[in-house]
C-alpha cells in the first residue's frame, strides 16, 4: 500500500533537484515484463492511487512518484507546464532507471501529460500500453469546460471531497485516506496545486499545436484501455452543496444545471477520442464513479492493466 511513511528513492532529474520515486510489488522476473507507472492529474497527489496500487502490487511492479513540488520531491525552478512535467517524467524513467516496458496509467490531466511524454520520447519499446482514467483529451476545452465560471461560483467554498461523495464512497483504507488528506493539507501542496492550475488551460493549446492527432495511431497497435467517469455525479454534488450555501444567482444556477445535463454525453465523446491513439483499444465507463475513478472503483483500473497485459501476451 502507499503510505505517508513510505521511503522513496530520490532520483536526480536535472542535476540540481530530485523527484521521489516509490516502488511497489515484486521485481519483474525478466527485462521484458511490463511495469506500471501512475501519472496523476492536475493538483493531485500520487497518494490518490493507493487503492489501485494495493491491489496491483501483489502481483506486479508498480511505481508512483511525487511530481516536482509535491511531498518529498524538490521544488522546480521551472513552471509546471505539461511539457516540463513530461520532461521530468522522461528524466525520472531514464535516471532511475526504469528499463522495463511501461504501462502508463494516467488520470485526468495526465491524458495531456502522457501525450507530451510520447511527443518527447517517441513510441519506442519503452512504452507497452496505456490505461487512461477519465483522462483529458487535447480537444476537451472546446467540448466541455471543467473550469466553467458559473460552476466555480456555485461551488465556491465547498469541500470537493465531501460534495462529490468521495469522502464516503472511496475504497481506500483509513490509513491511505488519512495520508492523502494530510499530504493535501500542507502549504507545499497548496503552492504546487495553485501553480499547476495556472498552467492547466494553456497546456491544451500547446499540445494541439504539436498536431499529434495527425500522427494517429500515436502508439500504433499497443493496447490502450480507456475508462470514462460520470462528470454529472461530481457536478450534481457540487451544485447541491453550493446551493445549500446560497451560492450563485438564479441565472448562474440555471446555466450550471444545463451544463450538468449534457456533461456525461460530452465527456463520452471526449473519451472516445482516446481510442484514436491505437488500433487496439477498449472503452468502458465507471457508472458508479465521478471523475476520481481510482478512488471509488479501483478494480476497474486493475482490470484495465490486466487487459493490457493480456493483449501483450497474445501479441508476443
């Protein structure tokens, strides 16, 4: 399991600073066996993968890491753009080193980060497959604005973990949950979360400018497993909590209800776009989860990794 007391390996990424890397599960039996690397979303601690890691690491090697500015990792002098974060991940993998093929499991903004990682590294033997968990696509802001200003007004001042039902519905142990809450209550976390949020919107345009969509399938025939969450679950909870506080005008509330009514349909269209990454893909939906599927239905991410491994075994 991931705990706040886990001892990381500090890996130098540019000669002046280090990132904290956590190893879980048995060593690979051969250099060809894939390993899992988890990539978190914007302003998110790697500790939110704890329930997935606990289930997966009983049978295979998994890695989580603290991005620059989180927990045990050094603060970077560079802004946390998607490109800079992807470069850090590249250096982390190279310098650790993690030499086995990677199954990259990414949540939310990691959809952008992983595409940037592939843009830097190419689709080489270092990539075995992908599992994308309600991941952002480069076209997302043009379809569904998760930072909708009316939604922000209506949900101001609420506790998102409570409003979204995560505090009650998560499948983490109490120790895992406490570790996550502790990590995300520090001033260090608040600083890097704010800095990442500031870079979030621009990262989509930067990725689109690379025109990777014209190079599809970007990972060829490597397996890509896509999991979509139900945005409406989260946003209904946020709306109800916000209205309970008296937030928003009647017009703003009306617009938010309209946003919620189409959120899942729009989100589904976004998730389908990820299937363009490969000639071998599968799309499933976490009908009992909002955006943080790894916290409420971790077994779906485990199934996704197992599907990728099975596909690799059939192809080998």
